[in-house]
C-alpha cells in the first residue's frame, strides 16, 4: 500500500499530465489523448478518496496512540520530589526482603543499591505484569512508571514497556553476554524501519595542468535498510512473588531474558540463513556463501573473493597455517585495524595445537597458555554459536572487521507480558500453578558488505572441504 506522501506525489504527476494534455491538444483532443485524459481523471478521483481515507486513519491511529500511551490512573499517587530525582536512594527496602545470592543483572555503586533496583523491578512485575493493585500503588508512590507497550489492541495483550531504569540493566547484560552486538556497528532505531547511508565509493584526486579544468568526481553512497524484527522469550515462574523472594526472582528473570536475547542475536548475526528461525536475517557465514559462491557451498571458491577452502577433508585437523595466512593475505588493508578472528572454542583448540606444534614454547608458556587470545597478530574472539562439529562445506572461521561488514539496528523497546494459561514446552502454566513471562525486543541485523567474487570485503571466511 502506498504511503500518503507517495499518493500526494502521484496526484501531482496526474494533475501535471492532465494539464499538459489539455494544453498540447488545442481545441480538439485525439481519441488516444481523450482516453488517457479520462483514465487520469478516474485515477485522480481514486487518489482523492485514498488520501482522505489514509489521512483519517492516521488521525485515528495518532489519537489511539496518545490515549493508550497515557499512564494508568494515578489512584492516590504521592511522589516526593526527591524520589523522582534519586528514586533508588529514597526508597526503603522492607525488612522481610531476602536475597539468595549476589545480584547478576542489576548493578549499581553498592550491592544494596543493586538490591533496591531489583526490588523496584520486582514491584513493577507484580503491578504491571501480575496485576497486583497493591504493587501498582507502590509503583505510583515510588516513581516506577507503568506504561502500555501499545503492541496490540490493549495493554493486557501488548504487555508493558520496561521502565528505563531497569531496561538499561537488561541491555547492559545483553551487551556483556552477546558477541555480535559488541563487534558490529549498532545504530538506534526510533521507528520500525530505518535507512542508513553507506559510502560505497569515494572521490578521486587528479593532477591539474596549466590553465586546464579540474576533473570532477563524485562520492557514491547507497542505503542500508533495517526493519525491526520482533523477538520473544518466555520464562516460567511462580505465580506468587512474595517479599522474601522478590529481589532474587526479579534479578534471575531479568538475567534469563537478557541472556536469551543475546544468544539469539548471536545466532542471527553469525548463523542466520534468512529463514523464519532467524527472523529473515542472513548472517555473516551464509552471506559469504550467497555473495561469493552463488548460494552453493559446494561450488569452487572464487580466486579473488574473500573465502578460502581448506584440506582434503572437513576435519578441523586439516586446517593448516597456509590456509590462515591466505586469509590474512586476502583481508583488505582498510579492515586491518578492527580485524579479529571469530570461531568456536573447538576450532580455537586446533589453532592452539598449530601454535604448540610450531615450537619455541617453554614449560611456563605451555602452563600459562597464550598471553591474551591472539593468533598471527589478530585478536581471537570465541563464539559459542559458531560451528563446533566439523562438516563438509561449512564456514567455520572468520577474519575481519564486523563493524564494516554489518549494521545492528536496535529498537530498544523491551516489553513484558504475562499468561497463566500458556504452555512452555509441554508444561501447562495453569496445571503447574505457574505463570509465563514473555519478554519482547525488536532489532535487525543487515550484513551488507562481504565483498564479491572479484573484490574482497572486510570479512574473510574459511570453509571446509567438500568431502
């Protein structure tokens, strides 16, 4: 469906064309011109109706969003000014609250402040997600905002946006655990779709002769499009959240959700095939096969492309130093500064064997291991989601700068919702007296530059033998 701006632009084209036909035809219209003029008139009328309907729909949508975004009635809300300025310091932790271990998700200057953040998040869960009126009143009185996520027709279905004071801790934990997000270029998305300019070619300098005109050249750019994908995780928990467990349970829940988000982001960024499992995202490994081998991993690798095939069999034992130095040789100079190796710990163990076999080690170096994870001068990042078991025609190792090869669009709009009738696996939440907490985040990954069959991009891959 066309946007309102596109319809207005088309309306102007139609109007200009009708004016041109009327002006060029003089007193008599040819039959062909008359038919075109009549068709344009019908299209103009249809555009008027479509624009009127679209404007009305947009107005209704805007009014609905304003109404749904309005905070829940404040009841007898009483918020002191100092609580708004520093809510953590000015909230007291009840004596009945107990914690069972150190905080893992919520962090602050002191452990007690971290516990207070976890307690506030627990009260948010009670009030917004579990529907406790007492907890809602506590949130209203202590500056914890409860606001609908506006994901569907009502808050009960769409869930509730996680307040910023808690969302930042969840995002921090995602960033700490996740690898792809940390290695790529992250851009914020204020809307579900974003187009990011990307420089594809630069200007050229020329020598200028005496009294000669300067040769012009243009910088070329294209657009990297990001479309936020909705990703969810479901965590089962007890339907009763008492004071004695609220801190530990809230911290554990936030950690579980953050870890699930981080792991899925890594799977999409490194292993995505474009299928529904990955939300349509094509990861780096598959993109190398798509762009450099025509989507067929069994085909011959291009001599000039950024991919190297190893061995006479797919075992990792067939990886040789020559294959790895060939990857280094293919890596463009512009990608050197941020280049790193990416592989599973299994593959890394084979590279450690190569270093040990090279000699020059002492008992101390063998005991301590390599000083920092480096190989042939480049940092090594072990990626849990990358291949652990060897297989034919499999990209098992990467070398390059992911921040130049890909872009991560972050919608930063985490929301939570609850169901007591859902199934988690084969377990009924109702029958087990539990509830399912659903966490939602929105993001996209676009791996836009891995080179071609004739030009090496900022990432080079190592693919196993066909047999």
